[in-house]
C-alpha cells in the first residue's frame, strides 16, 4: 500500500484509491456489485472493477498539490531498490520500476510514459490503459528510469526526470536543473521502436438505389513516425464514385515527407514525394519529387501553424492527348505549403492544409490541393471526420477526343476514423 503525501486540488469530490496506488478524483456516477462508474475531470467517464478499488472517499475535502521543490532540496537518488521517497516531490513510497504523473485535478497515475513532445504526454496507465494528456494539464512527473530530455534548441540531458510546476530536474551522472518552460521533449531510453509510430485509418461508404443507383467510397490513411528532432509522414487519400454504372470519381493521392528540425521551429523537408492519379482529369500519373525548408509560426498546445517552400521536379503522364502531342511532360516546380492544426475543444480538432505547385504551362501551370477537416472524437480511438477537399489544375490537358477537363474538383467527405 502506497503512502501519499499530497492530495487533490478540488474540494467536495469523490476519491477512488486503487490497489496499485493510483488515485482518481471526480464524481461517482453509479455503483454496482462488480464495478463503479466514475467521472473524472481529466480522464472522463471510466468504469473501474471493484476488485481494483482499495477504498472510496465520498465528497472528501482535498488539499492543494504538493509545493514545488526549493533550491536547497536534496536531489533524489537513483537506485533499483525501493527508494526512500522525497517529501519535496510529494510522491508515494513505491518501487522505481513505474513512472508517476500527477494531473492538475490532483489525480495520480502509475504506469509507463511513452513520450512527451508537441505539448502532449502519452502515458500507459497500469490500471486505465493508454492515455494522452495535454501538457498544461500535468502538474508533476516522476520518471525514475533513464530518459533523454530535450531542452531549447536540442540540448540533451540523460537521467531520471523529476518535473514540478516550474522546473525540470534531470538526475544522471550529474544533476541538471532547467526551467519547465524550456522543456521540449522527453523520450524513455531504450523504448521500443513501435512507440515512435502512430496511424489513423478513416473510411466512408454511401450506397443509393431506386431512382438513382449510386455508390461513393473514400479512404484516408495517415502514418507518422515522430522523434523529438524528426517527423516522417505518409498520407494516402482515395475517392471513388459510380452513378448509374458510370465512373464519376476516381482519384488517389499519396504523399511522403521527412522533416528534420534544426531548432524548435525551423526544419528542413527532404525528401517530399507526391504521387497523384485522376483519369477523369486526364492524369494517368503525376509525380513530384523535391525538398524545402519550413517554419512553425505558431506551435503551442492548442495551435500549430507552419509554412514550407522548396524546389521540386514534376512529371505528368496523360491518359490521352491530341494528334502529334506528347503524352508525357516534365518541368521544374516551386512547391509552397501551409498547414494549420487547431484544438477547438477537448474533443474537436480543426485541420486545414493548402499546397500549391507552380510550374510550366505544359504540365498544368499551377496546381492546388486544399483540405479542411473537422475531427470529432466520439470515443477513445474513434473519430467522426467531416472533410472538404479542393483540387485545381490551372491548365488541364485536352484529351484525344477534344474534351478539356474542368479546372476544379470539390468533395465533401464524411468518414469514421480509428487511431492507432
């Protein structure tokens, strides 16, 4: 049984003490013989089996969170044996094989931290499974294992990590103390490679019969690998529609890019690769390969906005062309892009992207791709996505029958997405 020194910050709240030492603060919604349904400020509605509950405090009066350490406070020792805990951290007596975090609501969670970057902390709780928290909702962190800690412009320290409201203490061969505002990322040393990866798959399907027989399908796949200094991303977007047996939409876009951060905001993008296919636009294939530089104008917990620019080479293969014309053209291009990611609420995100490729008239002149998406989180890993997609070719190629495709394509997509 763990001994606790600090308590929650909210008065008149129910407190669940779990057998593993974790503590939840909120309101009991219902109780049954084998489980308790609990509403936590940060964790939301959670069902806890009775066998995991040590005791329940109803409408307990909570104390304020533990005070931050003073400069004279002794640094914790790093051992593999059960440590003598340190009052200045306000943490429980517990073996060092677990990480601990305290939320601003006063709740304590025990488990293993996966990563801290981009103002998000990923934590695998011993009792409550995987969770992601906004960094501003974290009050204290205790990571007794070996960690890589990134400060400012990639200054790295190695050791155990102790975070309070205003400072970060890294205890290794030496003890380093930094301001919490300088902290960029924390990565457990020796963690499994798969923890760097995340993915999302969304799909939508509409079938209509009767006066009009119509089928619409779309799929969107994103795969990301993130470290404190790099970001590799893969993005696929496909759309297909058929009306009365005639194909009315059939396009596919694949984009791969790798970003390396030179500082907290400045990054280089090498390579950038995009493949696009839309036979109805008389594009059998379009391939763009290039690179560039980017800068995060805004990068905080709720808003990220960046801009990228760089040279590229673009080549088009057309489905058909007029007599005597070449069905392939290639030219240099300038690729400009911008992406905005806004957390509107805890459960609603807005993501907007605009990319343009400026090139010669023979290969389409200027092309544009824009996407705006509202993501509604309806369950832990399940989203409802509402997206508006815009594609434009300023100078579409006339096909062999003399038909010139329209310059603009617009699509409104509703899809269910699953995060991995």
